C-alpha cells in the first residue's frame, strides 16, 4: 500500500513512521509513506496557503488553490481508492473502517490546519472524512499518523504473527481481556490458574468471558448492538 499525506507541517510527520512495526513494514516493501508539503503549492512570492474566512470570524482557512494543485498533481500519477480528510467534524475512525482501508492500494490523506480547509475541496475532491475522536487537535497531522498506524499494522505480512491483529480490542466488537507473561508469580501476584493450566478450551472460554466483563465495565455502549 502507498499513502500520500498532504500537510502544512511535514515536520510533525517525520518521526511516527520511522520506528517499530511501521518502519519494518516499509523496509519489507509492504508500505510506502510519502509526506508532501502544501507550502510547495502555495500562491505567489510568499507561497500563501491560507486566508481569512468569508463572513468574518477568527481563524485562517486553507485556500482552495494550493490544495487543488497538491491533490490533482498526485492524482496525475495514480488513482486513489480514497482521498481522506482528517477533521473533527466527521465520523469517528473505527476498527472496521481501518480494516477496510488496509486493503486499499493507494490512499491520500489531507491534513487540515488552523480553522479548516475551504469547503469546496471537501465538496469536490475529498472522498472520505474521518475524525479520531471527539476532541480538537491543532491540526490533522497527529490524526493522520493515528490512521496510518492503525491501517499499516493490518496490511497482510506486516505483523510477524498475523493472527495477533485479529485478537486486538474492537476486532470482534469488544475490548481485549487481560494478558500476562512470565513470571507466573511476582511478589504474591499470581497469573490466573487457568492460563497456566494448558487447557485450550478453558483458556479460550476464560479469555472470551474476560473480554465481555472488561467491555461491560469500560465500554458498555459496545455491547448495546449485540
Ligand atoms: N483535526 C483536528 N482535530 C481532529 C480530530 N479529532 N480528528 C481528526 N482530525 C482532526
């Protein structure tokens, strides 16, 4: 999969993809991430990218021309499965949406900044809008990094043990239960007996039950549609 990210602050996206699982995914050739600086498409001598909003009000808005140039320039080289705008006024990213996007070949992500982007870009070029939660960040860059991380680890072959992504929280609509590793007893804190029993069926029943208990306690809303 190839991801192209358009941003006003490319520096913010320098670090997140250069470590751990996403770094390995890129080294294995399974994932390509390119960050494009919107200022390169700015207008005039000062590469202007934003302006005051019509009708008045605080906050600058990213102008239509630089975004149009950036998006259509990228489109000249490949077809995109989706052109995604990260914004708080959008449906919240879910695991099932991440699963779907992880099967794409080419994804473009547009990061907003300041007050937002000119609505005409959203109306005419953006094909999907996503929020990462009900809070406002200073720009879409960290949201884009969250989306890229969520989809990158799902690309077939990226995780060494592919089955582990399937047991993540939300993957079957509930939270994951507790996990333990060695030692079996630390101080007087013991790992639940069932996990060291070697009894596969009992272990999987226990895990399922613990998932439901945790979900009921922390996110009962997830069980409402069951
Ligand atoms: N940009 C600013 N806040 C955001 C959010 N919560 N999700 C996605 N993009 C954003």
